[in-house]
């Protein structure tokens, strides 16, 4: 009976360890630091700015797409650019704000009526 208990205990520990590893490996909001995971750290998510439908393009690639689009369209809105990029308007606003801060775009208007155009 003691052998059975020891065997059962070892099996339970092995199963628990494997399940724990799977859970930690599948959590996208956990970032591995050494052999430990830091719970609640969302920097791994923030490193890939954009929506799940963004197909893993980087921030700079998104900004390049915006600039190319702006070269053929004189004035754009946040909603129009969000449709072009296939991302949410809130993230699109962040991208457009970056380009304004870099001096590439000019923002006209306030809040919902804001439009953007290339600086000449």
C-alpha cells in the first residue's frame, strides 16, 4: 500500500507540474524573467502595439503605411485611417499623435472633428 501511495503521489506531482507549465506558457499577459513569470506585466502585449487583427506589424510599419496613404489622400480622419489599418480608432489616434509629435503630420480641429494632413 505504501508503494501505491508513493507512486500515486509522484504521478500527481508530475501532472500538476505539467499543467502549471502549460498555464504559464499560455498566458500572454505574463512575461518570463529568468525561470519565473511576472504576473500582471503587460509589456509583452504593449510591445506589439495594435489589435489582434493587426497581423504582427510593428509600430514603425504602421506609421509607414499611414504616411504612404497620406501621400495620396490630402486630408484623413481617425476613422478613415482605422479602416485602412484594420485597427481600433483609439490605437489609430495614438499613431497619428506620434506622427504629429514627430512633425510629419499637422492636426486640424478638435476631438471628433480632427483631421490630419501631411506637413509640407
